């Protein structure tokens, strides 16, 4: 009986360890025991967008004022979602959240 539980445990652990490797097979980069650490397989890449859609998105992005910075690796700026708030408004909101317990630390 002890041998069966050992075999079952071995199967469960083996499955848990190999599951991430199976998931990575869906991308075009695969782990490799080389200095680079990965191998590239472009035929494994899948995309639902057409070339025309990608070109249109790229042309729209190039018209953005931050394209020059993003094209050399700078992060793309986050879009503003609404009007800004004052420092006092943010402070009051933070203190209320701390007192309500939605923020785990702070004054009570």
C-alpha cells in the first residue's frame, strides 16, 4: 500500500512540474539548455490579426507624440482616465481606506 501511494505521489509531482513546460510550448520561444536559454520557432506563433490590421495599428501608434521615445524602449505612457485629484483628496481617500480596513496598514 505504501508503494502505491509513493507511485501516485510521484505521478502528481511529475505532472505538476511538467505542466508549465507544456504551457510554454504554445509560444514561439522554448527553453533550451544553451547559453541563450531559449530557442526561437517562428512557425509556432499564432495570431488572429491580419497584416493589414497590424500595419494600421503601427501607423496609428507612429502618429502618437510619444512614439519616438517608445520606439527606443521607453515605457508607453498610461492614458489619463479622468480629471486629476488634489493631494488633499488623495490623502483623505487613503486615510478612509485605511480606517475601513481595505488597506492593510496605517493609522486607525
